C-alpha cells in the first residue's frame, strides 16, 4: 500500500511540474481563482498526507524554511503596526507566498527522499514548455489585454523566463555530457524555446538566455583547452543567435534600441521611488498590503517596485530583508558546496536566472515558477548536509 501511495505522490509531483508553465491559465473560467497549477497543487499536497510521517524530513530543510517563515511573520507584524493598509485579516500576511513556501518545502523534501525523481521532474518541465510552443504555434492560448500579449494568460516576460529556463536545462544536458547523438536530439529541442523567447519580446528573457549560458560555460569542469573551445563555440553561436533574433524580431530589436538610447529598462522610475520609500522608512516595513500605497505616494503609480529585494524591504522592513538574504546566502553556500563535490553547474545557472528574473518582475514573490525552482535547488543538493550518507532511498 505504501509503495502505491509513493507512486501516486510521484505522479502528482510530475503533474504539478507540468502545470507550472500554465500558472495563470483558468480553462474552467473560475475567475482566475482555480488555475491548472492551483488544482495540481491541492492534489499534490493531498497525496502527501498519508506519507508525511515516513517521507517528510524537516531537519535539513529548516535552515532554509525558517528564515522565509520569519519573513512572513515580520510582514504580519508590520501590517499590524500600519493597520490602515489592512481592510481584513487575510490581507495582513501574504497568503500566496506562505502557500508557495509550504509547497517549496514539500517538493524539496520529496526530491531529497527520492532523488531519482529529479530527472523526471526536469523533463516534465521541458515537456510542458514544448507543449506550450506547440499550442501557441496552433494559435491556442494567445490573447491580448489592454494591447499586451498574453500567453495562456501569462505575462510575456514571465513566459519568456520560463522558456529561457527550459532552454538552459536542455542545453546543459549536452554541455555536461557531449556526444554527437545527443547534439542531434537536443539542438532541435532548443529551437521551440528560442522561438517562445522571441515571441515574448522580453528583454529579460533574452538576457537570461545568454547570462545562463555564460554561467554554464564558465563553471563547466574540463581542461583549459576544452573549456576555451567550448567558450569560443558558445560565443560564436551566441553572436549568430543574437543577430538572427534582432534582425527577425522587430519587437526585441526596438526594445533593446530604446534601452540603449535612453538608459531606461522600463523600471527606473519604480526603483527610484522604492529607494526613496526605503530611505524614509529604514527599519519598519508597511506590510504586504502597504507596498502599493507607499509606492503610489512616491511615484504616482499604484504598482509594486518590480524587484523582489525592494518589495521585501518596503513590506517587511530591515528585519524582513535580512531574513530573505539569510535564505539566499545559505542557499548560495549550499549550491557552491554541491558544485565542488559534484561538478554540475546547472544548479548555479538556475539560481542566477531565478534571482535575475525575481529582481525585475512585479509580483515575483507570488509566482509558483520561482518557488518551484528554489525547491529543486534545495531538494537536489541538501543531501550533502546529511551526516548519514547511507540513508535508505525510497525507490
């Protein structure tokens, strides 16, 4: 019976991962309250209930989870201090972020106990992005809201980030273990992801692709001559790809031209306003619901600052940003320790791209995509902190 429950739990995880790329899609028209990902999350967490006593190991995860829960608690306290921003109790804390931290914890615990599921998890994500490309190519899931392109009701910047992550996961399979046979399979698989990035018109996704590729090559363990050859090949390939995208995609070309000419990446005014907010409220944050009102007071725009660090500081003050940085620093240390033992740079790449995109997207604290990858990073590396190297792994 336990074996069957474990199999169900595994497949619920694969389904959840497959649904992450459809995070905002509401095919049943429930006014956005019951997306595909939300329903998959409920199913996945439900499959954990009979397995918690046997499979859930919190001891190694708590050093990452506790700072995040402390951040939510600090935000709640700040909301109590500035209660004028809170109309109801449910707005006193970030419900979605709390749910995603819990989900991250369970996925990380899953991957820790069952490391053999990790390749399937990553392949499920790749397969999901391939399905997105196929459906979009058939004219499905593409819509416009106030003149803005949406792909399965997702902001194109986020969809571009999802495509760049899929590209990097796929190409890492080739770089880390090159063979001609793999190249013939993997290179064609990368084309749909590049097409989605071009379609999104996202500068951030475009930069993510090349930033991640650079990190992947830089940290690749190989001889100096081989590394130099791979870097030269990567640079030449990147130049060709950049030239192709800029010549064939006027949206990306135009947005990059505007950035170069004006020096404005589209968020400068928001970031300047956020810094002014922080300078005037260094210690105590405004609570999660107080972020937009304070941003409006300083910028005239009722918007989040489009940067996770600025957002956390405004919402939770100095204690909150300290807790968030503790989480990131502990994770960074773990990833480098894992890299020294393992030599695989993919986790470092995923971490860099996730942080880069969270630093420029609004509402990133409530995006399933980013917390899912945090779970992958923790769950696939935390085993090196265990003193029991002979632990039994559930097959």
